[in-house]
C-alpha cells in the first residue's frame, strides 16, 4: 500500500501497481474523517479488495496515522468501509454480495472446461462466480485453464467446498486471470459472497474459512444484516519510500503487509 499526500493521477497509480506486481496495490490519502482508498491490480482498478484494505489499516495503526483504539474509515468505490482492531485480529466491515443461480449454458460449459470438473453448484454475484465442488481435495488439486477463464464475462471465480478439517468450516481458492491475477493468495472480497452462501448452507452465523492458495490464509467471517465482517491478521514485512516519476523531491511512504 502507498500513502499519498493527496489525490494522484490514476495512470501513475496503475503504473506503480504494475511495477509492484502484487494482486492489488492500495493507494490512500487522508480526508477529514477517514481515508480515501483505491486498489489497482497490475492491469486494472478494482472496486473492492479485502487483503489490501486489511494491510492499509494495519500500516495506519503501526505507523501512528491512527491511534490503536481508533476505527479506520475508508471511502471507496464500494462505499464506506471500516476496520477495527480486535486483539490480534483486524475486522473489516464490507457489503454483502449475494449470489444468484441465473447462469447461462455457455458460462456453465466454460467453467466446467476451465476447472476440468463440473461443479456441484454454480452461481454468480455482481462481479464473480461461485463454484461449489465435492471436496477439499478437489480444491487443493485444481489446475485451471487460465486462458479459458479469461473468456468469461465476470472478473473471477471462487471455487469452494466444505472443509475436511475440524479447524475451519469451508475452504476456497480464487482465480481472476481476467484482471491479471491467476490466483489470489487470500481474497477478502470473495468472502462477501462465500460467507452468506456457507452461513445458509451450514446454518451458522460465524465461520472459519481457509483459502488454500500456495501461501494460504485463515479468515474469521460472519454476516451482519447486509454486511459481512471479515477478520484477518497482518504483519509488516517491508517498508520503503517511493520517488514519484517526474518529481524526484516528492517521496511517498509505502509498506507491504502479509496477511496470515
């Protein structure tokens, strides 16, 4: 994430995100009662990102931009988002993203071919697909056809199943090659649709989720009316300063946090 002194040119932000080459790079600057926040993948700007929001809140507290007890408030393309410290965890308050099963035949066929397995259930939300498969083992051994996934109209797909472990309730992986992310390590925004789906299916309000990427990560999630509360943890692994192109005297604070 990058703390800016004020609004910045989006072409410049996109170039920085491309250079960082992370799933998303967050850019924020202070306003009177919070922070303006935008997220960019290496290819495009996105409307919502969980792990980059969590990392931003973490850095704001760690670097003294917010007091430890203060709520982090973010103004974004997805409305007002907030983050609060809950001991070792950070809880994000995000909008719910319910799925519906009005999927075209051609979309269903492409998903099955791309995943190399026919899902038990396929649905989609505003920007992504949700595919339920039969087991956690299937999730962990998936080798999707990313080029085929790029041909789908929605931005990404969350593939999910019940957990085979008592440690967590459900497992998922998230693929979004269309926006330059073949596989995202941990995807908070995808849990805006995964949480209500599994909450209804398992008849549980509070759940533990595991995203089974190569890096992997646990999330504590729950529904709250038309919102989803997503809990994660972060540590700072890298900090630095970025000299803005064309203005060598303008140095911007940057940080990189790892979500566990």
